[in-house]
């Protein structure tokens, strides 16, 4: 078909469907539609509601079948720092006013950013709510009034240093995040050279300060983190790097040391020989569960629990001058101003913008999942986690990824269940309808027994008894078989009734006279004439099987977590807290599932009406 003819066909179809009623066919045109299938299609395409349902369903079907290639599901995924986040895309949306004034400092937590401009103004962006009552955006008045020189963002709190040496903490302070040690209080009050801060850091419920005289001060939740430093190292610390609950120190003599109290059991205390000696290291950085050191000759050494590829250090095109650590990735600033990243790339933390290849980076601000790079012209470049389109669940898992992959599972289960039910229904219904007699009576009595079973309770009992011995994949197959085996009765009755009528037709008599096998007559001559009705039945059964699987999963007897389905995603609706506070965790799965089911039923109703002679208009 040429391009012009194809466009003309699409225009005619659109006009017939949405702009006017179906034109009346002449007798000659009607006679050209010879088969029930062709006549059904001709009637169906003129039904706007049914065609709309078909288009929307095909779009959803393509989305959930192709989507998993782009939104890859990791069944072991969970992140306590990203739990119950609402839909957002503003985690790196730096305020324009700050960019115009000029950036002085930036610090970023898991889902928010905080910065100061050259005039000392404070800016906050992203998802700042920590709990229902704690919000990072609620900055104390004394902080707003202070002239800030440094800021640091932790998992649930922010630390700021004013020009006068005063330290401010806000956010979650319930776990001693704002309780300074006695030695730190004394140094802060004394001021002068004893309180010349050169580094301010914050991590998961604890913070640290390093002063110019080599002293390190740590405070926060001591039950969670190592907030102690051995006295022999005081006065010798040049920099610290904080992990999720521990820290590593770069000393003034160029060596790396574990200065905390957990050195006997900590994997970070097993420092590589390359950075143990004097003048062997120039910088340190840390992720949540690993630490890294930059040697004097430009080599990066990583140790600890590098489970996300943090120890896969790439080759550098120039000498590394600075190291930064996110939650599961490292970023290196090279001597030529270029940037190299490695480690986990789940949220595109490693996707350095191409534009950075043509500029020279002056400073970088790295957080758990966000990267901010300031070039020598004062322009800010960002990459990493911008937000979650449909939010996250109680384990920090992306709802969009789980909805896409859950839809694939739900539709696959529904489709295969319908295939099983249809095959059983065709074989048993065709046999009973064509041969009749005692065989018909036997099959129909069995059908009545199966049809009389209470479907949902029986499926729940069967799933509960057998499913406990199976892994999630085997249980999914079990659900398919159970739904198929218990759903064949309506199809069997439909096929039987149609074959009872068709077997008395002349073409069946002619086939028998020609000596054609009876099985061939049933399955190759009679069934094609009732196939259009089977399509309607299969379409409606597809929606029913999807609903049944989701019902079982919703009740906890279907496919178990962590394998997602639309049903077990809605299981969270059993929790009143989720319903009230985390609406996105059930609204989006319910919406797409509801739309999909409605569309399938619209298609089924359209097909049924297309086969009804009363709707043809003759």
C-alpha cells in the first residue's frame, strides 16, 4: 500500500469511527463479507468505544511487555534511605536565584539539596520531608540570620557552620544529632586557632568536623555510628571520610588510619599497604560501605565491602587530584578538569554529561545519588537521581519499575491461564457436542462439578497447601495451571452448544459422506465457524483471570513478594497508614489495572455486539 493510500485509509477510518455513523452497506458489499470473522471485524471497527478500548489496551500491553527492558527489576532491591518517597523529579532542581547570585557551597542528602550563594543566602530544594513532623525546609530563624560559611547534609539532618564559628544542626535531632561533645564545646567557645574549621561532614545520624590544628570532633547517634576517636590521633588528622556508620582518616603525615574504636572488627581497619606509610596518600573518600584513598602517584585504592562495583577502578587519562564518594559510587576529578565516575549506576550517577568534556571543572559536590559540578565559568552541571516518577514503596523500590514488571507478570498469568482453559474447553466441549450420548453426559457432569466449586476459596486452599512447598517462580506456574483448570467450564459449554447446532448443517453431512475423520470434522471444519465466538469468550476470560490472580495475590495466596504483580502491589491498601499517607503506592497500580480491565471488557463487549445480528442493522 502506498503512503498516500495508507494515509487516506487512516483518515477514512478516523471519520467513520469518531465523526459519523457507520455507512449502510449495499447488498453487493454485504455479500463480499463472506465469513463470520470478516463480518465481525467489519462491525467491530465501526464501534468507537470498543476501538478506543483496543488502542488503550494495546498501549498498556506494549508498555508492560517492552518496559521491563528499560525498567529492569531487581528482586533483591531495597534502600532504607529512599523509602516512601512521593512522585517527584526535583531532587536536583537548583533554584535560579542561587545560580544567578553565584554558588558558594552545595550539600545534598538522599533526596534533597541545600546550598548557599556568595551573599550568604540559604536555599533548599528537592524532597525535604524526613518524617510527617520533620522537614529539612523548616530552617531555624537563627540559621537564616547567621552568616554561613560551610554546610553539610546527612541522611536526616543538616549541619551548618557560621562565620563566627557557631555550629547549627536541624532536621532530625532525636538521636543526638545536635549533641556536641564536651571537647568540641570547649574548642568552639575558645575559638581562634583551636576552632579554625577546615572540613564539615554529615552522614547517617552522625557528623564530623576537622580543624586546622588536626583535631577531629564527631557527634551523633553513638549506638548507630562510631563517634569516637582515639586520643593518640588527635592533632594529626587532615581529613575524614564518613561511611554509613564509620569513618576513615587521612593524617597530616600522608598516611591513612582507622582512628575509631571499632578497629578490631571493622573491614575499614584493614588498610592496604599502599596507603599505610607516611607520604603515601593525599586524599580519602567513602561510600556507604567502602572507603578509598588516593596515593601520591595518582592511584586509587578501594577497600571495605565494595558490593556495587566500587572497587572496579577505571583507567584515568590524567592524574587524579580529588576523590569524592556517593552512596555506592566514586567520582574523581582529574588534573585536566575532567571527571571520571565508577561504581553503581542504578540512578545514572555515572552518566557524566557530554558537555563536561568541553569545560574544565573547578569544584564538585557529591551526595548519595546526585552529582553537582561547577565549572571555571561558574556554570553548574548536574547528573544522577532526579526523582521517582511514581514514587517509591516502603522498601525504597521504584514504583514505576514494579508496576511495569508486575503488569507483565499479571498479563502473562492471565494469558496462559486463558490458553489452558480454552484448550480444555475446546477439547471437552467439542467432544461432548459432536459425539453426544453417554460421553456428553459424563463430560457435562464433570463440568457441573468443577463449575460448582467455590472458585476463590478453592484456589486459595490449593495455593496455600501446595504453594508453601514451591519457590516464587514455581508458584506462578501453579497459579496459571489452577486458573486454567478451574476456568474451562464456560468455554466448554459454549463450544458444546455451538457444535450441537453446527453438526446438523449440510457441510457436516457432506464431510461425513466424503469419509473425512470425525476428529477432523470437529476441529478443522466445525470449530473455525465458531471461532469468532471463542475470541469473545477468551477476551472476557482474560480479564477475569487477571482479576482472579490479582485477587489471590491481594489476599496473600497468589504470587508472593518480592515478585511484583498488580495484585500484590495493591496488598499495601490493607494498611490504613499507606492509604492515608502514601497514596501513590496503591493509586497508580489500581488505576492502570482498572483501565486495563475496563478496556478488555470494552473489547469483549464490542466483539459480542459485532457478532450479534441485531446490531448489523438488517
